[in-house]
C-alpha cells in the first residue's frame, strides 16, 4: 500500500495524471499518493491514519470514515481520476480521486481505462482483474502497427509475474518482433517502474 502511494505521488509530480480503477487497496493508495503529491511530507501520516482501519471488511463505515478524515485533513489535492464500477458491488470506491467516472458495465470501464492511459500502464501484483487488464492492453498493442501508438506496459513484481501468476512469459512472447515488444518492462520496485514509464512514454 505504501509503495503504491509513493508511486502515485511520484507519477503526479512527474506530470502524469494518475488514473486507477477507483477501488480499495493499491488503487486507493495510488489515488492517495497523487492527491498528496504536492504535500509529500503528509504521506506518512496519512498512511498511518488509514492503517488503523486497513480494510473495508468487516466495517465499511469505519473504513470510509477514516478515509474521509484523511481527505478532509488534506484538502489541497492534486488532480487524479478513479474509475470504479457497479459491477463489483462488494468493492467500494475510494474517496481520494478528485474526479470519479462510475461505470455500470465493467467491460466498457476496462476499455475506457486503457483508452485514457495512453502514457502507459503500471501493473502492480494483482489477481484475475489485473491479468485481464494486462492482456486487454496487450491485445490492443499487439495489433497496433504504429510504434508511436503502442502504450507502455510496466509490470512490477518479478516473482509475482514470473512465478505466482506467470503472465510475463506469454506477454513477452507476444511482444517478440513486434512494436509492442519495445514497450514491455518487468521490474521489482516502484522507483524502477516510474523511471521505466518515464523513459518509454517520452
């Protein structure tokens, strides 16, 4: 969570608009980091406060109350976007995005996320939804003949993406010999991820 917060702040300070799926966990953290990117000294205290109620389970009211406390404490917020969906009714949106685009159809939401993120996408360790997003972006990049139109894809977590959910082998095989292959990177830290995205998207 803390790493994702730092990543969101680092990207926002570099001039990127941080766009997430708008939910809890790493998505919330990246929105929080972007929100506080103009006040980097506030990040540690904000994360410590949020850690008192780390999950929306079992008490969503307590979770959102702490989040709103943090949001109200730091009102000067850098712009960032959350794009949650009604499709996952069990997963509440986070309160740290300054703009929210709520979708009723998850497939359209996923497509719009990729459409808006033409500067590139950073994938933190995740599960089925993250894997879907990786290969949805890969399909778009695979069939793009113009190198300039290929969106950079940076996967964070070498062990996760090569052993736990070995998406990297298939992804890099798809990219071999194609324009997308030059814009695929696997790294282990958020600092490497931010640097890679900056290099690939400029």
